[in-house]
C-alpha cells in the first residue's frame, strides 16, 4: 500500500503527524518567550555571553567536564548612541552600571541596571555607557517606546564611534543571554520505592514538593538513578524555594529521579524546550525506519538549547564538529537557522588556539559555514562573516608548508583527549605523530574549497588564494596518499599504509575522489562503525558512491539496536551487546544517552531513500531521485525557506510539491515552484 492509498492527497501536516507519532516528542511546539523589551548588544556579544552562561552552568552541574577554556571573552564595557524618537520619559535596562549622556553631557547614572531617561525633544542624541561585571554590556528598551530605535555601539568607555550597529534581540526584564529556552512543566510518574520517571529524557530543573528535607539522585537510565549519587555524572544539590518546595540547583539531563529521606514526594521537571516553528517528516512502510527518523529528530530537538549542545546530560556544551552534522539534521527537521548562527558566531572567536581545543574542529568550523549556506542560504550572514572567515583560514594556513599539507602545532588550551598537533578526528581513532593522516588533509581540503567558494560568492579577494592552496594540496595528496592499485585513499601520506574508511568517505564529501576509485566504497565498508557522528558521514559517502540501499540497511541495523535496547533518544556511542550500555570514558554512566551527533538519520533517510538534497544554496535548486530498495513507498517533508517541500515516492513514480523560490532539477526537466508534480522516479 502506498501513502496515497492510505492518505489520499496527504498534506505536510498529515506526514508530520504520522512521523511525530513514531517517536517520543510530545513537547509543545509553540512556547512563549519573554517579551516587552528590545535588547541591544555589540555584535557577537549575545552569543558569547550565552556561551559563558552555558559553560559555567555545565561545569557546575556536571562532575566530569573537559571543555577548552579558550572561547571568546565578553566585552563588559560599551557605549550605545542613538537619536531618540518622540515620546515621554522612559527607562533603559542594562547589564551593569549605567551613565546617561545627553548631547555629550552626563545627565544621570544608575548602579542597579535601570536608568531613567527624562522626556526629551525628538531628535535628541543620547549616549549610554554600560560597565558590566563578567558579562556583556547590553541595554534594553521598552518595545515601542522612544528608546526602541536603532543604536550604534562602540567598545569600552571612551573613544570614537565607527558606525557599528548594535544587534537587537527581543526579550523581557532579563537580558536574553542570561535566559535559556522556555520552560515546560513535565510531570514525573511515581514507580514506587522513591523512583520517578519521565515519559522521555529531558533537560531541566527538578522540582520536589514534600514534607521534610529530600535528597535527590538522577540518571538518564534507571541504573544510574539507583546508583550511589557519587557515581553519577550530575550534581544534584537542592535549594528550598518555598516551604515544602525544593528544586535542583542546576538544570539536569535525566529521565529517572530517585528521592530519599521523605515520603510521598511529588516531582515535576521544569524542562527547557526549544520552540519549533516548522517541522520536517519522514514516513515509509518500514516502522523501524520511521522510528529511527522520529527518534533522531527528537534527539536533536532536546539538544537545541540556544546553541546545538552535545548532550542534555553532559557536557551540555557546543562542539563545532557535532554542529557541522547538526546543520544537516537541523535542515531536515526544524530549519532553525538562529541556532546555527548562534553556534557559528560564539565558537568562531577563540581567544587563541583551536576551536574546542581541537585543530580539526577548527576545520569543521569552516566546513560548517559551507554547509550552512548550502542548506539555509543566508547571504547576509555570509557577508557579515566573510572577513572573519578569511582571517580564520589564514591563521590555519600558517601551519602549512610548500606542499600545502596541514601540520598543526599543539596550542594552549588543547582538548585533553586530542592527539599530536591537537588533532582528534573521532573517538577510537589514534593518529600517528610521525606521518600525516590523509583524513585530516581531506578535511583541510574541504575547508579550503569551502572558504574559496564562500568568499567568491561575496566577492572577497581572498577566494583565489584559498582555491590555489587547495589545488596545491590536491596535487600533493594525489602523489603521496592515493593507492592506484586499491583505487582508494591510504590512511597516511606514505607508501606503506593501507586504505581506511575515514579518508575515503571524507574524500567523497569534500569532492576529492578520483574517477577510478573502485576501492573507496570497500574501504568504507571494511572499517568498524566508529561513533554515530562519523558513521553518519561515512554512510552519506557510501550513498554517494552508489551504495544507498546498503547504507540504509546499515543505518537500520546500527540505530535499530539502540531502539531495541529501549532508547527514546539516540546515544553517544552505538549499542554494544558485549559492554554496558551506559559506560564510557571508564566511568559507569559516562555515556550520554541523548546526544546530538547521533541524530544523523534525520538527514540520511531523506537523502538516501528519496535522494532529496540541495543543488544550490538555500535550496534554490534541488534534486529528488528515489531509491526505495525493498520499501513499497516513502515520503518526506523538508521545511525550505519558501515553504514545505513534500516528496512521496512509490514504484516508478514520485510526487513532488515544489515550494515557491525553489526549482526541482529532474531528468524530465526543470520545474520552478510553486508546483505539484507527478513524475517518473
């Protein structure tokens, strides 16, 4: 039976409802955010301030955190200037001590973060100095009032203004960088013996109503909640908010809670939940694949917390390698561009060293910019970030020689688990120090071509130089790392190593695979799975080499094992029947059971099964090329900038609803939207 037989004229809403029902996401989509004020920040300071809050909270809440401390500093002092409109006296809020200057003359000060501006003639120029303590300088004006206008900003307390405009963020009485996602009250179900369970894993503050003083233990698994709290990953200190009402001092990632010391406790989780304005979907006649897609989408959503964080239990921090994959899964599920921008801005300004303390993660930051433009098409952001992108790549290029090979040196604040040269690649991968890893060079090539393409799009003069360096590196790799006999890339730039998975799938994804590459797919198949993060990229590469049905079969097996083990969100590592499902990092409950880098099937299934992918930035052009294998039918909804793309494929035919602003490129021709098409598959 096809979808059309089951749901005649199925709409995007029909598909979304079916797809969502296959997973555990019962959170509301529409959630109120604080409002009433327009907050103004120097460029990048909202994102950096929010990152500081997130990292500080994560370090406080978790017993084991290894996060490089070289992320950007906040700018605690700034001056804001504007010409006010007509209106009465008004109040400006701020993040620290404030001083008001009217036409250059000091007119008032405030130390409590609230500055009263008297009624002034329209057209009066005012300047506000803000000096904060350990957070960004920012001001908030009542929405619709005289101060709700465009402001220019300059760093520090003295000096000239250069015309830089402050960046506005809607918010309430609290500055937005201090505020996470909206809260949803989720009830726990009492299981007895002091054990309480949520319907699904979530991140939030545990609220306990009881008589007496309770003690709390939590876990993503029941085993962790039952264990000695000192063996758990999270700190579960409680504070008494009111008589008989206790709350965890920190937000916690959990599904299970154990309360001791009191009887009859009632628990609620004040869950932090990202609102969802739009939703994608994937449906087919294989319930396991439907569950895998829905579980991937829910895993991703739970990890959307102002940034894309790695996991809700630990570390609860943004990592740019995870984020590169997250851009793809985001595009097929919720199309939340603000999350992407927040993460790229906050992470792309390290004080020194590499992003996240990892040399290859700095490469992923450049690649992530390319992926963001491909899947979201945000030219304004690219123009804003172009100079920074060029300077960032120039800094990385300091680690190359005449052959173009990237040989990074160790830098301060390196990730503790990184190898020689602050390189990491993936868990379970050990890189030799005496020879260059081909996989790293292919990431470098991908970063260089990404920078060249992006800078060319905005007419930046640095584009040609990065294209030339990429070409030089390509020539070096062809002579030192290509195994012509095997038809695949060797593991290292030497004549002795054999082909392996990582260089070959990264070569596919970076466009560096020679035509005679018969052994590349075999190299990808022959290596163990690795983490869900890199295996998602490997399966994508295998699909591009003609192994789409095979890739879906492996996806079903690897992610299906987690479902068989009871997963409602996907894990940091694949399920292994020979080991504890919860152990990692030599700690009994170290594994994250809701980890964003495991959400790869949210992107893979629409791409592998239906061949849905962008051909031009922002889906201005896209392809649909179904390959159903043993499936009778499959369908997807992809939230594009101009509306929902709907694809339904069955034997020999494909129906495509093309939204406005996009064009389907198909063997039958080019079909601009809006249009509803029925074409041969």
